[in-house]
C-alpha cells in the first residue's frame, strides 16, 4: 500500500471511530504539536497556568470530534500537519487571551491533583479520554438537525462531497459549508472546543 493510500485509509478509519488509528495518529503527531506549542509559549506566566500537554489534548480532542463528523478533507500527511499546527496556534492564542482577560494571578491557581498530572503525562490517551471523545461526538451529533446528521454520517462513511450533494441535492460546496457551520454551532453550544484548555 502506498504512503498516500495508507494515510487516506488511516483518516477513513479515524472517521469510523477506529481507536487504533486514533492512537497511531496521537503517537505520530503529538510530539510535533507539543513542540510547536512550546516554541510559542514564551510568556512564563502562561507556562505556569498550563503546559503544552493541555493545549495538545485540546487540539487532538477538537481534531477527532471534527474528523469523525467528516469536516476535514485531508489528502496527505502534510495537510494534516498543517492543520494540527494551525489548530495548536489558534488554541494557544485563545488560551492566552482568556488568561490575560481574566487577569489571573498564576500563584492563586489551584494545583492539579497528582493523578491528573500522571494521566496528562501518559503517552496513550486514557480509556476515560477515549470515552470522553466518543461521548462528545455523540453529543455533537445529537445537537445537529436530522439533515446535518445525515451529511455527517455520509462523510464519516468516506463519501465525497460530490456524492453527498448527488444523494441529498444541492452542490458539494454548499453541503461542505452546511456541515462546517453545524459543527461550529454545536461545538460552541456545548462548549466542547474549550473543554480541555
């Protein structure tokens, strides 16, 4: 199997909820995401408030939810790297804005329990994290209209936007935007995007 076909198969498996494909993606791309975050985490006050693993977990959580909903059209590993780096930058910028807006004093922050730190340091996502992603995906789909859920399900089955538009009517770009808007709306309503930072 060529590298491109292997990548596309991995993305298809992630959309279908394959835990092994998700674990493989985390092992491969987590160091890259964390390095990008650490390079941009110049303010020591922010570093005391959260670390690269916090932001990385948020990025991966958002990616898996949105990938399972069929939002991303990724054709090669370079596109995935670009997406994950962009998400990391955006998550870090958002977390920094919140930190500054709240004008928090890092010395007054509650310290995390030792068990939480051990879980965050683990290389593989904990079973509770995997369950959380599945629960979040279920909540995401439940927050969509029947038509939006149908689009998401067809995408998660690997159908192209042209195929979906052919089945449901409309054009491919309109169906892609419909799903993107639905995911953004429900993620915001449920607070899923910010749950991990």
